[in-house]
């Protein structure tokens, strides 16, 4: 059988990992095969209209999307036949998301895709991995666009930070706020988000209903309806350790739920792999039961840590969200302009760097009474935390960012040569952080992880007030950039805040009333 190499599937060993031998040939695993769009040309044209700022086309319904742009039955049948030829079990096929989930043994996957799965030790956790590329039969050339999940290394990290127990001597006094106070500082329009659904993406950890009840009752708020949605074996599994993924899960629910308590909160739990991450977001975007109008993602990793096939597959999910009228808010990272990469170069975080994400950066906000007294770029300096931002090395400059420049901390201004990150910002400094409850304890948390659900709750309020979904708003925000508190002081390492858009805080933090008028 003639075969070809799947473009973009090349994997290298994770830095710091050590191969300890072949993966157990009898061990079982699942993989996700992503299938091309039906009528890819028409899909690209529709996405192109949105990217150009053309909002004249109505949002597609989920059923209409599946019919027009989902996977063709003959493509799904071809993938199913290939899987069965190699003894793999087809667990699930979904035309709307264009995904086929298959299971089998390591030996079967090695043979089917001509890979050699190995076991690796790594300080962040052991994983099953591969190097090189994935092969497919020529009959599937162009049909399958990505094969995900063979490698189960951790793909993303949560972008939240607890307040350090000891303050630097020169630091201003620490303060903290409830999410509703922050919404008030930003002039969020009056609304509970009733009738909306906010999707939260989580790659581990969990929540306890008792903690949520205690937290919301303490705020004097009727607790929102929270539902856990399992994806590919993921589930609501609290670890009992606040500094683990529970901190992310609880932060997301409490920020979004406090600001939009009338909205349903659907929490999609999946494993922390490229397959799990992409499938969780896809499940949320195409969910015909909970029907989210906004998605909040507080996880990500440097662009350099992703394969191009994974980024393409993820970006197509975000494009689908745009056509469906689903706004996707994504944290831009907590490690400044390096994004935590130790090569002394600038990096941005993905999926925040997708042009179809509303990338959310970080500020440090101090209030006087009910108003903002000062707001600057979040950068802890010696503490190490700072809002992520910079210029993508993968995604081209969107039309709506044409003419913008990134100003370095030395004052040099360079026209953007790629997608600039972030788009917007909000309070993220742990020293001015959010009062939350995690695993039975009250604490203060910051990070751009808080900004994504903050913006998601704002969009839910606006959607509820308008009676329709705002959808993909990036082009509109840049056309009418006066709906923000412009942040002009501070840096995130390599980039400086300036008037207008910058690679630290984007267009700025929200003025909710002005955004309501705009949208």
C-alpha cells in the first residue's frame, strides 16, 4: 500500500526528556483523526469574509454548519475502513467536528501510522511519545489533515498564579477584589447573562459543589448552574491540591459565575494532550445540548511547542466558532514576552495567537472606591509573572491589525510582521488579584487565566442584553478602538505599553458600557 507523510506531523523529543525504551506494545490508547471540510473552498470564503470585518452574513446554526462544512460521509467511511484494516476500533465519528476517534494497542498504532512509540521521562511528567512524522495511505491523502493523540506529552499549562506569600520590600501594598467588584470597575452593563451558556475548557482538576455554594453565597449571589461535560475520558476530578489544576477550574467558574450568574456554566474536561485540548474546544463549539455562545480558555503553550498539524486543526475549530457566532476568549500567558521559553527569544502563546481567538493580556489594577485609580501592565519583575504578548511566528498579520507596530522596551517601533498578541486585557496581577475559594480555602489568585473568564462573562452579559450573539468581534474592536481603558505604562519584558494597541495589553482593558454600545 502506497503511503505518504502527513504534512506538519513532525515531532521532536521534549526538551529535558529522556527515552527509557519502547512503549508497551499491548498498552491501549486513543487517537483523533481530523478529516477535511466538506466544501473547504466555501468554508474558507466565509471565514475570509469574517476576517475582513464583514458581519453581513448571519451566524450559521450548528446543524447548518454540520451539513455545509462538516466531514463528508465518504471521507468518514474511508477513515473508518482504514482503521478497521489495522484492527483499530472506531470509538466515535462526528461529522460536525470532522473527527474520528479510534482506539487500539501501541503495536497496532505503530503499524497503522508507521511510528515507533517510546516512553519518556520528564521532570513535568512521564509521557508516551514519538519522533519524526506520521504516515498515511495515499487513499487518505488530503482526506485526513491531522492525527492527534499518539503522543500524550502535556501540551498546555494553566495561566493562573497565586499571590506570593512574601512581598518584595519595594512592592506596593497588596489588594484584592471580588470578580463583581472588577466588573464594576470596568463598567460592565447590568445583566446576569441569563439565557447564555459560557463554556470553560479544563485539562485536569475539578470543582466541588460545596465550595461553589460557599463562595457564591458569600458574595450574596445565587449560584449559577454548573455542568461538567466529559470529553474523551476526561472528568470532574478534584485533586484536593489548590496549587494544581483545581486552582484553574475554580478560578474560571468563580470569575465567570460571579459576573454572569444567570448563565449556565458548562465545564469541558479533557486530558492535557494536543488531542484532548483540541477535542474539548471542538466539543464546546459544536455542542447542540448546552449551546455555548462564548468559550473561555485559560490554558496554552508556546507556539514552538506545537506541531503545525495540531495548530492547524485547532485554528480550524476556532474558525468554526467564528462562523457559528461563538466568541472564544483565550489567556495570553503569564510569562511575559518569553512565554517561559529559555532561548532568550520572544514567543507568544497558542491558542491565544490564533487570529480567531480574542487574546486576553494582563494588567495591574488599583481602585479608589468604585473607580480605577491606576492601571498598568502586569509585570511582577523579580516574582517572574507578566502578561504574555508579542508577535506570532506562525500566523500572518490579520487585516484588522494592518498598520500597527510593536514598541520594544528600548523604545524602538517595529511594524507588525505577524499576528500581534494580545487583543485586550484585564486585571491579572496576583498583587491586585481575585478573591476565590479553592479546595476549601479562601485565597487570592491572578494571572491571565482570570482575564479570559472575565471577558467571557462580559460577552455573555452583552449577548443577553442584545438578545443575540456578538460572535467574532476582533475586526470590529480594532475598527472602533475607543471602547477601552488605554494602558500606557509598563512592559512585559521585551515590549512596552504605548498609546493605542501594544504587545502588552492590546487595545486595553474593557469599558463595558462602550462595548455594549459598539456591539
